[in-house]
C-alpha cells in the first residue's frame, strides 16, 4: 500500500543525508503513519484509516472526524475517506 495519509494526502518527501564532510546522498523522509479507528458521532460507528500522527492531532483539535471531513478538500482525501464524507452528507 502507498505510504500516504488518507485524510490529508501527506506522503514521502525527498532530501539529502549530509555527512560531516558535507557529502550529500539522497534519502526519503517517510510520514509517521498510524492505523487507527476514528469514531463518527453522527453515524455512530467507527471507520479504519491510515493517517499521520500530525493529522490525528488536527482531527482532535478541529472537533472530531465529522468536523474534519466537513472542512476537508475532496482532492486530498482517499476513496475510503470520500465514501465516509458522502455518508455524513446524506445523514444530515
């Protein structure tokens, strides 16, 4: 599976390892992904997502999965997250 956050689209970044002698070699910075179950208050059920740790803090800060998906851009969401967003729209 892709190393990409399902809610924000955060993926691997590239950069350099820099030695003491300033030799540069390419490297990848992978996101800190966690497999979590986020609970929807409106639907009354949990949904499994693969999200980054920073996204978990953001979801908590905004006020839960329902509020986060209401504000989220559809282009950054995965197909699984888009299905949940459509279910939430039908429920309200």
